[in-house]
C-alpha cells in the first residue's frame, strides 16, 4: 500500500461533464470537488439527450441512481417528406432522456460539501506535484489534479491552448420543447414512439419524446424535443445572437432569450421548408432557442497535472448524439485509469498519459464523424 491519504481533484464546471467526473472519481477512491461559475441551479437549455451506453456505464460505475425508466424509448426511425409521407422507415430502438434528469441525478449523488457554486476559475500554478487553482473570488484550492470540464469556451483551454477556438460550421440548430399534450393530435400520432426526421436541400429536422420537466415518462406528461438545422451566413448569425434585451450573446441563445421578431420569422419560414408535422411543432413552441453548430478539437488533453475533458477538449456535432456520451467516456476512463494510483506503483502521470492517448483518438473519431455527417446533411462543400 502506497498511501493512506486520498488524492484530490478540483473539477471546473458543474454541468454534465464535471458531475460525471466528480462522481466517477469519487467511486475510484479520490476526493473530488466541483466548482461552477453559475451561482444558481443550472437550467436545461434544450432538453433532449440520446441515452447512450457510455453514459449508463459511467453512472453504473459511480452508483448514480436514475429514475426507472430513465427515459422514453423510440422504436422506428421514420423519414418524412414535405407532405408528411413516410419515405423511409427502419427499426432502430433507442432511449432518449433529458439533460435535466441526468443533471439532477448526478448532482444529488454528490455530497453538498463537494459542490461549490458561484466560483469562477481564473488560473492555476504548480507547486511541486501539487496544483494550486485560483478563483475570481480570491479563493484558492490545492489538489493533485485540476480538471477542466468547463465547456466549449473553457477558460482552462484558453490558458493552455489559446490557438484552439470554436469555428462556426455554417448552420445552427433551432430547438424547442413542447408539452406532450400541447401538440395537435394529428402530428402527435405521426411522431409518437418514433425518432422522426425530415430532410431536404440544406436543412434537416428531427423530433423525439423525452421525459417531462418532473422526469415523468407517463403518457401525456412527456415533452416533444425538436431540432431544425438551418444555414445562416456569419453576418446573419451575428444578428440572431443579439438577444431580446439587445445584449450580444457570444455563443448561443438559451430559452427565453430569442428576439420576438426572430421567432416570428422562424414561424413564417416553417411552411417553406417543413411538412405539416414539423410545422406543428414549431407553431406549438412558445420559446424556440438557438445554438450555432461549431467545430472544436484540442490536440492535447493532459498538461502535467491539468486535464481537459468533455466539450472543453472537443465538440462533436450533435448529429453524432455524442457530446454527453463522450464526456461520460472521458470521465469513466479517467476514473478507471486513476483508481489504482494511490495504492499501487502506477503514477498519476503515467495513468494520465495512457488515458490521453485513448481519449484523443475517441475525440478525433467523433468530431470527424460529426463533420462528415453534418456537411453531407446540410450540403456544405469544404
Ligand atoms: C446549462 C446547460 C444546459 C444544457 N442543456 C443541454 C440540453 O438540454 N441538451 C444537450 O444535448 N446539451 C445540453 N447542454 C450541453 C451539454 O451539457 C454538453 O454538450 C455535454 O454534456 C458536455 O458537457 P460539458 O460538461 O463538457 O460542458 P458544458 O455542459 O458546456 O458545461 C460547462 C460548465 O462549465 C461552467 N464553466 C464555464 N467556465 C467556467 C469557469 N471559468 N469557472 C467555473 N465554471 C465554469 C459552465 O457554467 C458550465 O456549467 C447544456 C449545457 C449547459 C451548461
């Protein structure tokens, strides 16, 4: 036995990547604390997450309990044309859940003393083999490892790899959530129990059911989660990113921030592109919101005792349904790699090197796949 003192990780970011990391590391015998810039409970931006095996594996390893069932099953994938005819149908069962269900389950699994809201990471410095993390509040924390799970605009990545920045892919995802009972019956009958798509020249839509706000999967209490990918020039995107209070948003428009005029335009445009079912979804949505699609890939994830993971390290396009799965795989593999370090001769540094090699490759595969799927779908030539 090498040590009786548990090693400690400071995790920056209290969204899915950070919570997955803290839960899996604690299951591996580490101390792990989460520091999140937002002082409030985070609110779901969009709802829908395809529940991939990587997420379930990581949560099982960390003994995080999920509601039963943890999501809504779909059986067939259907592809509709603009007249709502089913042009393709294939049996491809999968489960969809919500961002907030996963968030709550993971947050509840951590002791309150491990969660530090309202703490913004600003910098770090090394002190021998220890890393000292500094926060805007003046607080500093000493640990064996610093983990940046601080998302697409990661401060830690900006500090370590300032040249790596998100690049706009030329299109955005308009998204919306509709209470199950608020969608007209004729559209609901087309969509229920299915993962539905409508694809055309340079645009694409998809829809599936997710649990309700209270995690309910009972018929009538769930929500329709839809996405409409559309191309915009960088100039038009910049206009759309000005929110309804006139504030220029750097990255996305969360629910409740899209200008009324832009929502009206979206509704006006819907009949030019979408068939009756997808149109009904847009019409039934009070507050559509928007997320530009970007590409981002870091060439490294380990920098001595500082580590990047989840969206901070690389962002696969959403067609892969893989951002959360990648964050889960990063976190789970990190915990497995580090589990033996404090009671054996495996060093933290050698465990991190092996982990980085595997996870960089996974990130590359997923980002490549996302670019290829997205460009083909949106008919973008590069
Ligand atoms: C509020 C919120 C809601 C979301 N809702 C959905 C959804 O409904 N569907 C979906 O598919 N995806 C959603 N996502 C994105 C999804 O979580 C990620 O794409 C994926 O799960 C990888 O997560 P991540 O933790 O690596 O990055 P992110 O989810 O982007 O989380 C990064 C976290 O780091 C925090 N942070 C950033 N900078 C600092 C700093 N300097 N100091 C401390 N903390 C910092 C951010 O506030 C954020 O909570 C959401 C993300 C957020 C933040």
